[in-house]
């Protein structure tokens, strides 16, 4: 459960700036209507894709945003493909549809990318983070930026279990800086306790250090 | 306090704030998380209630019936086939005018088996004599749940709070969970004037012969009609304490002067509002009528809301096979007494959980520009998937 206290004030918000483009980053324009950022998380049953979506939304809330996270439920079973969606905005979100054109994707299992339709609708100016030991070039099919990061291995090393979700989230937030790491830590504290929390906090700190900070802060020019 | 919560978790918290004496429920997707969270609140010592684990929805409804009749604040929740199994008891509850509250986590009814959201379950008990309210967000579901306990108590009628399964129950969003002190101020302790009393024994729901049955039904109908202003009054009283209302009987969103309107219940209203923001330059604005009270049906309020509207799309999340949409048919009936009422286009959408995108707003408004547009259709059905004889 989230605490309800906004732990960080963000201004200007890089996530929103990313959608508005470089001119907004320059800060010369009048403040525009805030624009929603949409995320899609893919994984397999047991990898914590739905938990990842809830954590991302909870972290966004901790950082002072409005948020929405929900799964695309099927007949749930271990190993079956799972999808979950997140929206982050500055104003209330009334839209309830599934995210068909995500700005960003997180893929927890690289074999899911064997399906060429998995990345359908992905914003060419956005980016995709893949949990894999393979190089990103293996998954790069368009101009959309892709980074691969072996999150399962890191999770096994730190928490002793092959659950990559929190490591991926930390790396993703380090890349995008949409929500500060502190907010993710706060979201984890709302969901876990004891050794599970401690190990996950250690894991997210390590994961965040493995990628280039702010690399996806700005909009790509596809 | 504002928190990021899953809808079901927030509902369990809202129930807890209303301090039920008895909770009885049988788990069914997508209602399960509500009951799980309630049971956790009880197990952790945070909710002091008699939590009765039952073996079926029939028993769940029977337990809350008996509990409320004995003077206890009682709550249950279900969905889909669970509602159908409860239906006999639902008629008993309302027929005996027992005040209690149920959440319906709306889901399709099988066969074929489908666990996803539409509103076929609540429509199947349309005539069971319960107050039926619909929510477009988890905030409204939380607020309406708290209101429902007061409404049940003041009307001596059972109240079903509908929230779309998965779309709301499994969505995490920012929800302002009211403080206990404020809920205590708003919701008085449970009282039931006709509660069972061993010192003054009565029978409830006994045989009523033809000499009295029509009068009993008239009285039930009259009580439901009288609940219309109560629903508004209780929502207004809520706004006074908590600073926000849930939409009374209905509200008009979007362009209040538009000659085209879209009417719907539940979460799809929010998607249509988002669709209007995105596509109004392309297809124009619409009056978006958010219908909150389905039973009792706010006929007059609806006619007032639709004055000057020429074309009305009624979105249905359930159908009556062989007739059309349930809500659309009812709206048409109510508008028949209106001079220059709108032409009604009744389109069923999102049956069995089919995703409804914001672009549906545009698709609907474009479709009714065609003079030959059908007056009823399962709008998003792809007939090419069917053999020719089924189209």
C-alpha cells in the first residue's frame, strides 16, 4: 500500500517533456496540456508482470502523478504470456482501454519477441527494454531504441530467485527518469517487507547502476 | 487519504469503513480480490465482523438476508454465474425489503465460459427489485459503496453497486479513501425498523395470496420510485462531507448543448470522455450521459438531460437476444413519451471483455451519420468470422 505522501516533487517533469518534445525542455513555451505516457509490460506468468505494472504506477503516484495500471487477464498459468498496462499523467485518467500504442515497452522474457507482432503499435520515438543476455541488436527491428539487460541473472545473484521485474523497473526508470528511483523504493516499501524488501532494494540499486542514466530522457527522433 | 490502490482493495477498505456486522461471500472471478482483501482485514484484526465463509452464492445471499433481518449491517459480493445462483434469494431479499449491500463485479454470463467484463450479470437480475447503481471509476465505486449502506438503510431496500470486472476491480489508480471519522459522521449505525425480535415474533416472506400480491408489488414499486430522490439526496449529503459527489441519478458530461448524445453506464463512460477529448475536432462533441441509477430508472431526469438531442447512441454492455440491447430498449421506452425525442441507436459494445478503445467514440458518431445506420447492432462484432447463415 502506498503511503500517500509524495516523496519527490518533479519539475519540470521529464516524462511529460519527452512527449512534448525538445521545445518544452527548453522551457520557453507556455505550459501545454499535460500528455499521458503509456507503457506496456510483457512477460510470462510467474515473472511478476502485473506486479511490475502496479509498482510502476505506485511509484508514479509516490512521485506526485496520477496513474493507472491493469493487467490483460487470460487464463492465468505459469509460463503463459501475460500483458499489463500502465498510464501516467498529471490529470485524472478516464480512459480504460488497453494500451495499443505504448510509448515504452518492458519485455521480461526475450522469447516473447519471437512473435513479430509483440512490438506492434510501439511509438517509434519511445523505447523498449528487454530482459536478455543477448545484445539489443537481436531485438531491434525498427528505429525504436532498444536496450537489453540481463535482469534475471542479476535477480538470481541478489535475491536468489529468477524474478526479473523489480530489476527491470529500476533499470527502466534509470533510463527514462520518468519517476525517481526513490519513488520506486517507496512503492516497494508499500508492497513488501522484511528480507524480501531489503533484497529488492539492493537489487534495484544495482540494476539502476547497470544502465546509462537518462539515456531515454528525451524523445528519440525516428 | 489519497492512495494508489487496486479497485478491489479499495472496495474492501470502503466496506471496512462502513463497519459491517456480517460479511458472507463466495469467491468468483473477478470479485475474488474484494473478498480476499476483506478476509485479510478480518484475519489481521483490522475489521471486526462476522465473516461467514459459505459454500455457494445461494448461501452467501441467504446468510446476509438472515443477518440483515436480524438487525445486522450485512454485505456480500458476487459476479456472473454467482449472481444467477443468488437470483432466487435476491428476489427474497428485495421482496421482504431487507436493507443490505452487494457489490457486483460485472462479468459476462456463460456459456460459453467467459470471465471478462460486461454487464449481463446485473441485467439478468434487472427485475429482482434491487436498487442498482453503476460506477465509472474506482473512486465512484468506493464512494457509492459508502452511500449504498445509507441508501439501503433509509429506503429499506437492498442496493447493488455495480463496478466493471477487471476494468475497475483489477485496476490500480489513485483513490481517496475516506477517513473513518468522516464515514462515521456520514453513515449512522445500522437500524432496521422491522428487524426480527424474539419478544415480538413475526414471519417474513410468507404466503401472500392473490388478494394481496398486487398490492405488495405496487408497494415495492412505489418504494423504488421513492428511492429516486433519495439517491440524489444521499449523494449530495456525501458531497457535503467528502467534497465530491458520484453523479446522483445521472450526469451530463461533455458538450451539454450538443444535438448528438452518447448514453452509457460504467467504465465505458470514461473511455467515451477520453474519446471526445481526442476526436472532437474530427467528429464533433457529444453530450455524454453518465447513467448512474439503473434501478430505479430515472425516466424524467433522462428526458430532461436529452432535451434538444436529435440522435442518441445508447451503449449496451449486455443484450437480450431476440430483442436488442437491454439499456437501449429501456431508454427507448422512456423516451417514447417525449415530444421530439431523439432517434435512438442502440449499440452493444465490449461483450465478454472485448476492449473498447477511445476511437470508438469516433466510430460511433461516424456510424450514425449514415441514414441507413441500424437501430441495433453488436457494434464491434466481426460478422466475417461467422458462417453466412449466422450473420
